[in-house]
């Protein structure tokens, strides 16, 4: 990747989270002028500061995206903003919908307005496949965060900032994801609680997620939604593979660890989609990603093949258990 961050000022909102902190670690390798890490989690900021204390160009900012004045100070003289702050847990957002709106919607608006006022070079908003045809509060708020980000390209007037989004699947190994939960349950001897073993999910590692973010930052012109091509697995297969791989490590026999089906949680889908049919009509695909263009782009030249259909997890080839084993080995450091 072209080193677009050398000598630049970077802000990462939600910078102490799973994705945000990895963005911080990776962008530091590009010799930026300064990296500002904004988070409302004081303890997580402290831990990240201890981990990265050899870097003199890091600034740790306690603050919340709900606080627009704090954001204005954080964005001053910034070139790139990576907006990773969000409430992401589906059931918690269902039970706390007003707070989800305050963070995911109004917080995103605050970030956009601060970036626009400061005329940063690019703002990349981190989104989720749950924003596609949402059936829950979290997905609906992330959809609106996407629309606010994309529409900011029309609202900004003559300001130079380019606003784009990246859309993730399930990031394996991130806080609150299935991997650390299943691992803890296996360590305790079971049972492993599964909502529905036949649920299918697009999955990616933290490193792949951050790779997509940086690629988007490099090529974004404003208005795009970047979607990584991701493998799909069944949740039941993931649980069985993890039991086989980890049970003995914690002194248990695999056959003694039971799988307990607890039913779908509030707001969950059985399958996920990467884009809607309408988005697919105005998208193109490259070797490793889909790029949804803004409707105003019309039939402009696309540097890839036009997407002929929407992508739903149930319609994609599933990873075999052997392939899941390989995937878990690849992300072992991240997840465990």
C-alpha cells in the first residue's frame, strides 16, 4: 500500500476498541506525525498507552463522540479520521435504543461535522453488514450512520473532505464476539451456548478488517462503501471446531462439553447480507472487495466488474470444518 499516512495527523475514534486499537498499531508503522486516540474507556486507554509507550507521537484523549465540543478539539489539524466508536452489541442496543441513537447516529453526525469544519482530507466510518436491510436497532443506527457519512459528500459544499464507509462482517476475536465467548465456556467445561447452529455469518480477522480500512483510505474519493469479500461459516461448525481444538488444553474431554441451543437473541438475523439488490446495481467488484458507489456516480467508469447480484450468507459456499481450523490458527494471536 502506498504510504499515505507518513507525516500526517490521524484521529481514531473508539481507538481503544478491538478495531480502533489495531488501526492505531498499524498506522504507527507508517511514521505519521501524530496519532490521536479518542475513547470514553479510561482503563482501555491506559492499557493501550502502556503497550505503546515507546511511541512519542501518540496522544490519548478521554472523550465521547456524543460530546461535539470535545470532538472539535480532537479533530483540529487532522488529516485522516477513522471513526470506529460505536455501540455494537445487538441485544444491548435493543434494550438501550436511545443510547444507541446517541452514539451511533448523533455521535457520527458530530464526527462528520467536526471533520467538515476542519476540512480533514478523508473520514472513514466503520460500519457492519447488519446495516443491510436491518431488523434491529443496532443495524438501523449503523445504516443511518452510513447514510449520514455518504450524504455528507453532498452537504459539505466546497469543503475538501471525502467521506466514505467500510462495511464489515463478524470480526473474529473482537471484544464480545463468539470466539472469546466460546473459549471462556470451553475453559469452564461447557456448555457452549449457541443461538442457532445453522446461523451463517460472514467472518473476517481483525487484521483483514484493518487492511480493508487502509485500502479504503487510500482509494476513497468520497461516497463509496467498501465491503471486503469474506468467507462464510455456520455458527454450529465454529463451536464444534473450537471444542475439538481447545478442550484438551483446559483439561476437558471434547465429548464432555455440550452444545446448548438457546434460540435467537433479540434482534438477531439467521443470515446476513453484504449489500442490498439496489446497492448491487450500482457497485463493482475487484479481486478482494466490493465497492458500492453513490447513486450520483451513475454509470461512471468502474475499475472492476459490475456486481450482478446481492450477496447473502446463506447463498455462499460454507467453510468446511477443516477450513475453519486453518482460519482459527491464522487468527490465534488476535483471538486468544
